[in-house]
C-alpha cells in the first residue's frame, strides 16, 4: 500500500526567508554574544595582564595605554610619534598596539569558524638622568623602593613574565596563548630609551552559517494520505516534526 505526505505549505515559523539587505548592523552586534570586536578584546586583555606593573596597583609604571591607531610594528618614526603623542611625557610607561592579522584558515567548517594570527606590539618608554647602566639595571633607589623605576631590562622581563603563555581577555573572543616573537631597541640617547616586544596570538571567530536568514522553520506539520486519496480527503495520520538549528 502506498501513501504520500502532503505539507500544504504548513511550516510553523514560516519558511527560511532571506537576507534583509537594508537591515542596520548594531554597533555591538558580534557573533557569540561578544560585546566588542576580537581585536578590542585582545587589546584590553593585554593591558589588563600588564596592569600589575602600574603604580596605582603597587608597581612602578605611570601609564599603560592602548593604541587605537594602527602601527606597522617595525618601530618606524610614525610608530614612535604615535607612542609619544599618547603618553604626553609620562614615563616609565607602556603602549600596547594590535598589528596585522595574517594566516587566515578554517580549522573546522569554513562557513562557521575562522582562525588567524594577530600581532601584538608592546612599546616601553623610559627616561632617566641616571647612568646608562643604572637606567638598564636599576640602582639602590629602585632596589629599595618597588614603585621606583627598576630599569628597562627589568621592565622587559616583567612584561614577558606577565604575557607569555597567557590568554588575553580570559576566554573571551577565542584568543589563544600569547607567544613572544621578538624584542629590540628602537631608540636610545642620553635621556630616553624605547624598546618594543612583539607577540603573536591565534584567535578564533565563529560565524553562524545562517546569520543572513531573517526567518527559519521551527517545525513541519505533515498530513499523510493514501496515494489514491485527494488533498481534500482526511489524512490517515498527521505528524509534527520539530526542527533544531542544524535542520533549519
């Protein structure tokens, strides 16, 4: 005995619909319920990890400033101008910038998940009237007072201790562990010195495959009739199929 299932267009929740091309994109509308961009999460996360070095927290730094402007990461004159502008003479201090994103790849479903590597640049600025050696390694004052400038070499090592292997933003935004890449001097004279550490961090971004759909089916009401019956005849059985997100 053969039979057929007639749906008669009765899809609860309407049909899938289509994208809404004129719908506005809210400023805080990010996948996964994030309230800010992935770059923003990494930037603020790195600053938070370094915050133990601030004088306000018992450390010796006068400031830790995130850079909103893009830097090239090579320590160019443009990079230094940006750092000096935001610090406005404060020292010892640190500036944090997020650089290029590279190596995009899909570790899973290409439609729903992407991973890539972000560059993180940490600039150290110190100005000292002490000897060059004292400015690097500290002196009796810094050894007696933990809020005094301990010297650039100590600053660099403290930053590595706080950043290497840590996840900026805790587990928000899919950020993995920070990995040190390089460390080098950018500027040095009798009064001032600037160094830069670079790190890399792999981040994941998850995208909903059906993010452009404005409607979706939630269940299907089917009426099963014998093949010899017409659509006007009562069905021999009615079924309701609930659809989950993957089915829809």
